[in-house]
């Protein structure tokens, strides 16, 4: 398209002046001179410029500028297009940045609005919480004050009651308890004396003459009295001896820690087995053994003896333990209960094991057991320095002799030197 057809004369003049300014630069002159010198058809155009009219000069200038621009477009890269593309990209980036900033602004405004709303909500909740907390603290204080008053009243009542009880104890309880203790001791002495008199009377009644009985009845009585004096070392009791040895070997080699009651449940060492065999076969079930130095060891030996005799005679056996203090009797009770697997119900005057502090009471009990065809086993603790003659008449008794090298302490126990 021709620029003369689309532009006014004033715009054309401005455009021509711009072209002249561009052509007047050294670079443009050099660019225009190169094609003129290379062609032979336009060598005299420069000399004809002063005499050509203005319009023709303008057309020539336009043609020359068009040729030069075409040559420049051929020789040089299309820099204006790149610049325009760069401007377009920069403007697009700027528009994108502006859009992003606008979106960020909108989001920030929305967040600010949300934060303001949540801040107001939190303020309201905080105010309600403070009010509720204040009410709760006030109610708790009131309750605590009421409880404090109730506790003070209870403490005062208890203090008055304590003082009243103390006064009653000072005035009545001390004298009444002393009088009661005196009466109990007197009744105990009365019972002891009565029982001794009764036993002596019973013994005297047995000394009265009895009519002669028939021989058959006499033989029956003899056969009934034979089991009351067991013998373990004689030849005619070989079967019993073998059974005792088997039981001792079983306790030593194959102990049963969960066996039935009256069976030994503890580890049985060879030294214990030797003491038990010596008491059965050399002493015939009546004799004293040297103490093992510990009451628990003595209880283990006694438990083995009681277990063997219980397996031989069953419920006819009654074990009677003699010790001179309740503490030692308590140790014997716990030890026998642990070693034989028996309970507290097996201890008592009419049960399997009975505990005694005095030899006279034990002798009376053993005598009654013999008369009822029972077999008493008397076990004497090593704290007894002397054995009563009333005990030696019974068929089975086991005494633990104290160690002569031991010194008795203030509490009554013997301590080895």
C-alpha cells in the first residue's frame, strides 16, 4: 500500500523529514551509497536533485528510502519485530503480575475479614468463659467453706467423745480390767487343779481289784494292746522296717512337693535321713537326737518321723509338741504346717497335732490318748533342758538334745560358740 494515498500532506511532510533525518546519519548514507555504486543505471540521480520538482524529489526520496529499507531488511535481522515481541511479553507479564497482585489483595482482604470475625467470636467466647469460671470458682469456694464448717463440727464432736472415753477409762476400765485378769487367773488355777485331781482320781480308780475275766477276753485285750507299743528293730517287724526304709529313700530321692496332707513336702537331705533311721532302728522310736542347730531343721526331722508314723498307723497317731514358750510353739505350728501340708484345723486338743508348754499337761493328754487306743508321738523342743519322767513311760517320744557347745542367750535361744 502507498503511503501517499493513506496520509495527509502534513503527515507526509513529517514523515519525509523523519526519513531525511534518518538518511542524514552516516550509517544511512553508507547504506544508500552501496547500491548506487554497484549499478550503472542510476549514477546521475544525485546530480539531478536540484532541478527536479519538489514532488519528484519526494518520490525519488521515497523510492530511495524504500530501496534502502529493503536492503536493510535483507542485510540486517528483523530487530523491530523482536522488540515488539519483547514489549508484548513484558506487557503480558506486567498484566499477569497485576492480576496476581489483585487476586492476592482480594484473598488478603477476605482473610482479614475472616480473622476479624473469628477475633470477635473468640472475644465473646473468652468473655463467656471468664464469666463461667468466675461462677464455678465462687460455687467451689462456697462448697469448700461448707465442708470446712462440717469438718470442724465433726472434729469438735470427736474431740469431746475422745475426752469422755479417756475419762471413763481413767475411772472404770483400768480397775475393771485388773479385776477381770485376777478372776481369769484364779479360774485357770482352779481348772488346772481340778483336772489334776480328776486325773489322780481316775488313776486310783484303775487300781481297784477287778473280777477275773475269761481267758478269751484276756487274749483279746492283749491283742488290742500290742499295737500301742510299736517295735521297729525286732526281727518279727521286718515288713514294717522295710516300709520305713522305702519311705525314707522316697523322701530323700524323690520328694513330692504337692503331695497329700501328712506327707513330707520338703527337701530331705542324707543327714536328715540318717537321723530319722537312727531314731527308728537303733533307738526303737524312743530316744533323743542331737539338735541340728536350727529349729527349722529339727522340725523337718520331726515332720519326716510324723509322716512315716502316719502312713503306718493312720488317724490313730496323735502328735504332741512340748516347748516352753508360745513363740517356739508358734514356730513349731508353722513349720509342721509347711512341711506336712496340714491346715490350722489339724491343730487342737482333739486334732492331729497338739501344742503344750508344760510337761504335766502333755503327760495327762498322752495318758488319755493311750487309754482311748490312740498312739501319741511326743516331740520335745531343744529348749527343754530336762525331760519329765512322766513322758518317758510312753512308747514314742523324740527329744532334741541341746548342743553343749552352745551358749544360751538372754532370750532363751542357744547360740553356737
